[in-house]
C-alpha cells in the first residue's frame, strides 16, 4: 500500500500546525484562549485518509478536534468548560474537521466533518 507522501505531488511540504491554523483563520481565536486550556482540549496534526474510490491510496489530511472538557486523563484540576462562543461559527466542539493538504492555503472550507457525539 502507498502512503500519503508517496501519493502527494513531489513538491508537497507539510505545513506546521501553526501555519495551518494561520491559513484557516483559527490563530486569532486561539490567541484569546488560555494556552493551558487549549493544550488540554485540542488535538491536531496530519493523518493519512484512505481514498473512497481507490482503496490502498492514502491522502494527507490535516485534522483538528476540540473538546469542551479536557482530552487528557491527567487534567483532574482542570474543570473549566470551553464554550463555542470562544470559537468561529463553523467550528463545533466534539467534532473532528479535516482539510485537504492542497486546499489549506486557499482558505477553503474543510474537506470533511466527523461528529464524535
């Protein structure tokens, strides 16, 4: 099976999480949220998603998941709840969003949404 990097264009460079957040417009929202609160409720990075029609063909996608409560088990003292009012209108909590690596810099909408609740 081929992986995402083998199927990508030769000049594909994975952007850093910070570069992606800036490109999709989330940086300005995250700057207003306490960094420790964000650290405990945010999961993001690159994944390889299998193509729907071409099995064995994987595509690089950048994903983000935010939770109202801490995602990590060792955050017992963290009882604050993150509210969607602190986020852009399109970003819902407890939902994973993924973005096509070719479309990130074009400020396009996400490629897919996976509700977790």
